[in-house]
C-alpha cells in the first residue's frame, strides 16, 4: 500500500530519532522519520556515522552516534557475539559512554525524542531536555502476561504462566539496569547534571518528571502477526510494519533481470548483517542444497560476504549480488531463506512469499518460530545446524506446500493493506494533541 499523506498537525516539531545497531535496526525508523517529515516536522536521525549516506538519501537530517556496527560485526569480536559469547565489560562500557556523549550532542535543541530498544538511554536525554519522548520498537517489549520477554511466538491463558511471563520483563529490565547502572548514573550526574536513579531502577523513583512518565510506545509491527495483548496500556500503539518504498526507484542490473527471467524462478538467500568466520561453508551448503533440489538461487551477500566463493561452474545456478531492495525482489521469488531479523521478516511477510529462517541469535529464533506458527514457514534451522541436507529438506517443503503458499499470500495482502507509517504518525500526533 502506498503511504498516504497524514492529517496536518497543528504544530511542526524538531524531532530526533535515536537508533544504533545494524541496518535492520535503522531502516524501519528511517521509514518512520520519512513519515514524520512528510507531515511537516524537522526530523534528524541520529545513528552510526557509516549510515550517513543511507539516511541522507531520504532527505533526512543526520547526526552521528559513536560506533560502527558493520566493522564490529565483521571483526572477530563481533563474530563471537553472534556465536553467543559475552563481550568484555570494559570494551562495551567505553563504546556506550562515547555513544551517550555523542547522542546528547545530537539531541540538544530537539522538541521530541524518539528512542529505540538499543538506544533506550534516550530516556535520560529526554528527561534532561524536559521534552516529550516516545519509545519506538519493532519488537513487543511492553510487559504482558500473554507471552514472555522475546517469547512472542506463543501466547498463554494459564494464570501462573501469565504471571511468570509478566515477571520476565521486569527481571530483564532489572538485570539490564544493574549491568549499566553505574555508567548511566555517571552520565546522568556528570554530563546531564541529573540526580542518579535508584538501585532498583526508574520504576522505583519517588517522583518521576512528567515528560518521562508513562512513555508512549510506537510499535512497528502488524496486529495480524502479533495481536496487541489485552493487558497493554492504551499508550502502546500497534501501528503496522514500517516500510520504505524502494522498488519503484530501483534499476536492477541486466544480469539480475536475466537470471530472474529464467523459466524456473530462483530462490533468494539473504542473511543481512550476520557475519561468520567462514562464510564459504554457508555458501557451500546453499549451493549443494540447490543442486539437490534442482533449483537456482540469488544470494544477497550482505555484511557476511556470503557467496564470494561461488565458482564459475556454479554461477550458472547461483547469482551473487551485494544487496537488492527487498520490496523489489521478494515478491518475484518462490521462497526466501533468511536470518529472521525483524526487518527482513517484515519484508518477507509483506511480499506474501513463504520463507525458511536460519536464525543466528537475539530475536531471530523467535521470529523463526512465529513464522512457523503462522503457517508460512517450515521449522527454523538454527545456524549451527545448517547443512546441505537440512537446507534441501526445508526447500522441498516450502516449494511443495501449497497451503503454506496460500497462507503467505493471504497474510501478505493483509499487511500490504496496512499503512503502518501513517498509523504511527497519526498516533504520534494524537498523543501530543496535535490533531483532534
């Protein structure tokens, strides 16, 4: 669905969106920024410096936040994180302090702060500025009894399980606060000149400033995929997925068009920002699985450089390209094999294309499970268990299951009928009283 023009607000605002992480952690919030800019606001996206060209190509203002997630994930240290190892506390703290200082500089003069899960320290900056703030997320993170923290694939009605689920959010919040309490309180007292927060966290403040009390939440996912829990507050807005329309402006290379023009449509393989020590292994499994199933494939090499070792003989079966807009490519292929990142998952669902998830870490396994429960994907294949056999078996399922294809198409139509960005902009305006 094309993004419609929102109702004009009564006042134009200077808005800063804080987001850090990978491209998938940035793109949905750029979509939101574009919607807010269309409504007449002045929007700055504050993120890592290596994303400046991406942000500016949408005519958005840019401010730099310390760190380069691409360099980090491509380093041995980043690959260890993806593999499940913990980072050294000192290294993480040094980067976070740099991010806090640069984010504070980026936000001075803002009239509204929108912060995201990996930049949840935006709360402290908004408090200092005394301006309204919003939390924006593509994952459901408001406490609920319906499902536990990052367990949104399955819901429950059992009272005991609901209590445990609700408590899981509070526990994660407490543990996260304890991990960063000293550093964040140092930032509050030394840089922002604010009093420190209590040992138990901000929920236990004796008096919370009005602008950071009951912070509204903009959720960039569809209620057709994750229905809004009944126990969520009214200020948690489920708006629909946030997409940037890129297909109409994309000019594909002729070689890619020729490859897609073959009698048998190729599958698409893309793992986004995921990196690995030996991408040639994953490349080998993909090529061999395609041979077993007599299929062709397009590999989006991404940050992990998957597909670089495809030989000339196999290049007749496999086409490798760095990246292609998902909204252009995904509707043209019979299936997508992906890592289960939130942004890629949203694009796959919107395309109405069945998929296979190969989750690496973080929220990816639960997205994979969610797609299976929706009936639009076979069981996820954890990255550690990928082989030519497991991939080939999943490819056979996804290509032969007509019921899965029909469910994917039906869900895709529902998502295309939504305008998540316009809904989010309207919720933003209504919450601030800018429209009636």
